[in-house]
């Protein structure tokens, strides 16, 4: 299928019948959900990695800087807009009162879940199924503070419309249904849907009329273990409380033409040690390994690498974007897929829960993870020296890769190690050749 250009953000998508991967806008297929003039869904971090800026104009530099500023806000920016009162406050006192007004547990839960439902590339499909049942979110309209949904026919869903909506709508009277235009489309204000068994009802409701149970625990089953995430943990990730954070663009120097060469600080997205959902997951993943048995440390490290390399699907679309799309570790587990960047972020986050020391190793167009040698045997040439230790590559994009043993194709090209980083050392990335610390843009 030929790529389809999004009318909103200009991204070329692989399929013409789905929402844009970047902004969520319909792509104009026979089941397009809304017209091109519809407001786009809020976006998550989009970053540039390992390449120079494609233009030398000041406009590009300003745009790039704006992306960086909001990169670690992500869904938090969405949540701020969701909860902002549409009426302007009166004077400085009004602003202060609004800024200090705490959100309730219900509001925090609602905003976090809506933020992820509006970004299926970060949440996958299992969140929708667990919080909405057969209903699907079609559009989160930030400006109007409204949420648009579709629901299947009762025959398709096995239940009536009322019980489907009752899962999340506080007051059924505030649900507005679309009208059938007689030509097979459901029309609701500026938006429309082609009616089908899967999208039999099109409706909207105010954001304030949506509620998700704060006691909900989301579950994401994998072969060796199940990742569980409660609403408090989800909100902490959304608010970036569970990740290291830091400055986003590391500078490598000046490229040809005087344009700055930069890459994204992947370590900023790694989860802190002791994060509840990941700690539980690692404990389940390694529970059969004796704590003090011979080679226990190496077995645990290999176990979490096996999980990331085998259970997280490599997403070629993410790998071929002309921008860097970075996920938090919970989002990699929720979606179940990623490229090398986000596999490294997940693996680093799992190693943090083990208390394991490791490095991010940046190469041209790739990032990998390295762990201390310890008792790992070394029969390949995939290692480096740093900070007085030997570090072995733990390549998470090769299913079943064995640390210290397996080789890679085109090894000479693969080993062009350029920069190293301990994510827990915030904003500290080093040039491997010069040992100098990089600055940030």
C-alpha cells in the first residue's frame, strides 16, 4: 500500500485507512473519522537523534528548541490543557488560585487515561479494551474540552449501548448522539463517521463527564510475566515523576556548514530504581533465579535482556521516521513494540530495578546497552572499556542475543561506539574517544 500524507502534520503514513501515527488525524480513507480541518490530537515527545538539523534556517532551530522544551512534558501538557478553565481568571489572584487548585484523584485518573487513549501508538490496544470495553475513542478535542467516541452495534458488542457508555460516562444525559444523514454517515457538528457494525453509534460528551475507576489495574500479559500498572503509577509516568528526566539534546560539535549536530538524551526517559510497576514485573520475571546462587547476577541480567529482545516486537515504522520518537518504559510495555531507542530505554529501566550498573552506548544511527563483565564469558568482540571496567554489549534488537557470546553482522560498522552514558547520572554523556562530557542545546 502506498504511503498517505497526513493533511494535518504532513507525515507520510503507511496506511490510508487509519489515523495519522503522529497527530491522530484521519487519513481520508473510506472510513475517515473527521475532516482535515479537525484539530489534531495532542502529541508526545518527538525528537531528533544522531543527525544534523536538515536546514540551517533560524526557523528550524526555533522549532527544534520548542520541541525540546515540551519533550518531557508529553502528556502532562495535554493534562494541563484538559483541566484549564475555559474562562480566563480575573487578575493575578485568580491565576494563583487556579494554579494552586489541586486536582482530585478522579480527575488525575481521567486525564492520564484520556491522554493515553488519544495516543494509541504509545498505549497499544489493551488499554482501550480494559477501560472502554467495545467503545473506541475517536477524538480528544482539547480546545472544546470534548471527547468523541464510537460504539459497535448491540449485535456486534453483545450488549446494549447504555451499559457500554455507563462504564465511563458519569451522566448519560450529557452524552450527545450523532445523526444519520441518510447516506450512511453519522454526523456530529464538524465531524462525521461512516456507519458500520463496528462504528454503529457516534457520540460525544464533555471531558468533565468522563470517569475511570481510580482502583483500576491495567494488565499487559507477556509470555514469561504480566506487567501490571495501577492508576497512581500511570499518572506518575505521565507526570514524569518516575523517570530520570533531564535536558533533551546533546551537542556533538559543529557539522559541515556550521549547523549543530545533536542527538536525543535517551537516558532522560529511563525509569528510576524502585518504580513500583517495573519492580513487580522484574520480580516476577526473575523469581525462579536463586538470589545467591552461582551466576545469579548474570542469569538475571540475561533474563531481562531475553525479555526485551524476544517479547518486544521491533517496530520498523518507528525506526524509519525522520524524527526520534521516544517512549517511557511503561509505554514500551503497554504498546508491546519499539525500535532500538525505546528497547534500550526499557532494558535500562529493568536493569535499574535490579540495581545493575550499565551504559547506554550511542553509535551512528543506533543505541545499545552494555553491562559490566562480571562473570560473563567473553567469546565475541562486542565490548568496550570505560571508567576502569570492561563492559559487554547486551544487544536488545537481536532476539535471544547472548551477552559475551553472540556476534553481529558487519561487526566493524556496529562497533563504531561514539558516546556513553549512565542514565542515572543526569545530563552526563561522554565522547568515548576524547572522554569529554558533551554539552546540551
